[in-house]
């Protein structure tokens, strides 16, 4: 074990703040960086910088995009306009896309209601979802027929689903939630594509 080296300790500390990285793994990663060639560390540093500089939230669905305006999914003319799928995180969209089972529009909440962590409805993109539905109903676009909630199968997902079902009850739209196959407590980004396709197909009307 080497002496305490402040710069090395700082790197370990940074790595250990990443989700799922414990102290031991953080140390292994820091040693890897320390021993690696300069071109690796340059590329790594540049990749982190670019992720922060180039990626914006889509002004319509709030997923991440490098586009200046709407994202890839929002500008795609081959998708249905009358169906929304509400997800917690941008990564969930990639999962749903791999399942190939959904061809409508997305809306990203950026989290789920979690009173214990102080996350309420106003901290999520819920108001934006409602104004999106409203404006689509009034500005001559095709009105929305169905909102599918593809939320995690845990307490936060349940709370958010209940809240949204109530908030959307003022509109003449069907609100459903994917259910079967998503294990209790399961994050949808861990579910395999075929199961996720089935879960969408067998969604439950709220
Ligand atoms: Zn978008």
C-alpha cells in the first residue's frame, strides 16, 4: 500500500461517487487510470467534457439529445402522434426501442415521485406532460388517445403512476401501465427486450 497521495485519493473519491462503485472498485479504476497511456486519459477526459457540453434535453419530450431542437424520436414522422409512453429516465427509451413494441411518442419524467428523498411532482416533468397533452388537443394536431406509463415496478413507480392517473383523468384519454413481466421492485432498464415487449402488449388500463 502506498502512502497517502492526495491526487490519487481525489480520483478514488470521484470514482466512488459513481453508482454501484464501492471503495475497492474505485481504487482499481484509479490505479488503471494512473498506469494507462496518456491517449487513454485524454480521450476519457474529452468524452466526459463532451457529454456535459453537447447533450441537451429535448424541448418536447425531455430525453437527452445532441440536436439543437427536438430529438430523434420527436422529429420522426413515422411514429404515431396519438400515443405517449411515459418513462422515468432516458435510458428506458433505449430499452423500449430495442423491444420494438412501441411506435408512439415518448415523455421523460427524469425520476419518480419519492417523498422520502424529497422528490415531489413539481421536481419531475409532469407539468410539461400535461401541457403537451393540452396543446396537442387544442392546436389541431391529432389528440392523444393513450398514455402508457412505463415506470419501474417499485413504490416510487406506483406512487407516480397513481399521481399521473389522477392528473390525467381530466382528459378523455386512456391511461395504462405496463405490468406483466416487470419483476416487483424491478427497474425497467434491467428487463430483457422480449419481456418488455410483452409487458407493453399486456398493459393494464388504470
Ligand atoms: Zn424529444
